[in-house]
C-alpha cells in the first residue's frame, strides 16, 4: 500500500509545515487579541491619547458601508447576469460583457480607490466619507456580483426554463418564479463570500473613506472600517497599546467574516433542502 | 397586455443596465489612460518613465523602482508559495481520507477570506523582526514583503490546485494504477499533466492577486522610493506607492499623472493575465 508513495508522504510533510505557519498566524491573533476583546472594547469609541478605547464606530462603519455596497450591487449584478443568461439565451464567454467583467474584476482595489477618489472627491467634491467609501466598494463589487449571479444562473437546468415556457409563462415570469428560486441558494452563497471580501477591504477605503472617525456619525463623515483601523493603529497610530488593539480588532474582523460565511452557508443549505 | 408591457420593460431594463455595466467598466480603464496622457505624450516619455529616479521635487517621475519592486516581490512570493501549495493540494486530494476531504477543502476556502491587512499585521510583528535578525538592516524589505505575500497566497493557491487535481477523471488514475504504476508515478505522469491547464490557471490567479495586493505588502516593505539594492533593502511596489501617494498629488498635477501611469501599468498587466488565462480556460 505504501510502496511508491514517497512523494506523497513528502508532500504531506511540506503541507504540514505550511499549515503550522498558518496556525501560528491564527494563534498569534487569538493570543494577543483575546485579552483585549472585552465588551467595553466593542462598545466604545477609540481613544488614542489615553490609550485603550474601543472600536464601536469602526464596527458601525464596516457594517454600513459593506452592507450598503452589497445591497446596491447585488440587484445590479443580478440584472446584468439575467440579461446574458436569460435574455441573450446563453453567456458568451469572450463576449463584450464577459471581457469587460473579467478585466474589471482583475483591477486591483487600490486602483479602484484611486479612480473613485478622483471622480468623487476631486470632481464632485465629496468629502472623504462613508458615502465615498461605499461608492468605491460598490464599484469594486459590481463585477463580482455579475460573476456570482452568472454562475448561479448557469447551474439552473435548462429543462426548468423550457418547462415553464412550454406552459405558456412569459420570460419575465420564468425568471421570477422558476429560475431565481432555483438559483437562490447559490446566490446566497455568493453574496456571503462577497460580503466577507468587502469587509476585509482596506486599500481603497484608506484613499476614499479616510482613516479616522468623527464624534458625530454621518454618511458624509469620515468612515474608518475595522480593516483600515488595523492598518492605522499599526502604521500611523501613536497609541501605547497598539499591538493589543490591532490584534483584538483583527480578531473581531475575522469573527465577523467567519460568522458571515457560516450564516450564508447555512442559509444556502437550508434553501437547497427546501428546493428539493 | 400588461404582461407584454412587463416583458418589454424588463428587456429594456436588463439591456440598459448591461450597457451601463460595459460603459462603466470601459470608463474605469479609460480614466487611467486619460489621466496618464500628459506624461505619456510628453517628449521622451518612455525613457523618463523608466528611469530609476523618483524625485517629485526635481520633477523626476521614474517608476522603474516600483515596477522592479512589484515584479520581484510577486515572483519571489510565488516561488515560495507554489511548492507549499502544490504539496498541500496533493495532501488534501490524495492523502487525506475521503471523509475529511470536503472539510479540508472548505477550511482552505475559508482561509482565503482572511483580510490582507491581517497578514500585514502579522508580518509586522513576526516576519520583519526575523528578517532583521537574519539579514540586518531594519527588516522592512522586499524579502519580508515576499514572505508575507507567500503566506497570504498559500490558501488560495492550495485551494485552486486541489480543485485542479480533483478535476482529473478518476478513471485515468484507476487505469494508471491498474497498469501497475505506483501512486507516485501516477501523480507525476498522469495527475499533474492532466491537470496542467487548471494548474496554470490557478497560478495566474495567484500572480494577479500578488501583483494587485497592497496592504500586506505596504505594511512590511518599508516604502522606500529609491531603487532597491537587494532583497534585504526596503522598497515599494506600484500598488503601495499608489496607496501612499494618492492623496498627496491632487488631480491635474504631474504627480497625479505619474500615479495614473502606475495604475495604467497595473491594469494593463492584469488585462494581459486575464487574456493568457482565457487561453488556458477549460471548456465548461
């Protein structure tokens, strides 16, 4: 059984090495972050001068910007996908929309932030704010939503559509009553992943949403998120307890992402079971 | 009648939004092209752009140090990450018992969602001191950036490699084993060659992710605009320089146009990667 498996065992050894490095990263975050992660930390504003302080505004900003960007782009992406998959009949790999989608998807987030900064801040005179940051996230997320929706629609068997059309339903009714319910589980999965990805975004937000929070929350006020706060604390911040604060913020962010992925996965599973 | 109307409105809506999608996507690309126009069209533009001297006060906008930084960091990170990722993919898809396999794949997928800034934070306190002790200097260096990037790319690459290996039809593997080939021979002669198109695609995804990565690199590379003298010297990449200078030069200034050139270089590199990857795309 184990003859001629030397390479396999060697691979397992190397893989274990990599896994240990990664495990070290996770345990580091937990070990340093957990002592800092108190109820007070989650519910108060940061206080750089005295040290300590919490991350409540950052949590709110993250949820508002990421949620807003997703709420706007999810239907937009779905409609573009419906146009290709349902109205054109099939998705042209290498068609104009597909090429634009693939290229747009590959644009680095910092470049998106840079462009949104020029358009929104320099031309339209928007301040560095939650609104500008949300716009950057939306621009980043639209092609993601198109990709997610197309792969969800592609998984719906063609027989479903044919049956519905044969019964006399219009295309609109077929999409609304047959295709979308059948694709919903995959869509929920994709939305969860997009949410997780957006929550971890920071490069574009440093440019467009700013790196501080104001005492008076508003969508036109500066909108530092959890991810940006980690960066700020460790590079620009002067607080005395930067290490612990950064670790605890990282832990919070990673738990937020884990819960998002878990919840969307469960919801999708539940939909899948309900559908069959 | 109402149904006809609804159908027509839906047709128009999907068509209009798809048009808006294309226009906006092209607009993004056009924006960096137009923005970099003043520098690209200036006399001797290419020679001056590709000079190693970035000195805003002297009006020197050579972006060569950043191109070198981006290339070196990405290449080195991939050299570090690919062997580990391939080993992990082989372990997950060939060594683990079939019951555990889907869970291991799911864990790898979940690890890809860890935000890059977390890797930057970890690099600051774990990798930079190690590089400092081993190689002297401040520790903020291309090498530190490559190591952090490699760790960051490992889950993505492992996941995609494992998917590639699992896409090979089991009958090929069974046939090879039935003919008396050892598992190792089957792996090297059948599994990896058959999965090669997907493996290459996974590699290209990792190249794109590495090239576009900003945060994890920015926190440990040192942000030095001079030409890096070696792996242990600090540097900057196209993305990190964009991040640190974006708010520094308002639109209309020369510096802003120089940043646009960097953005254009990144977008062009990405577009090329997408084209290459489309060639390797397997029929779905």
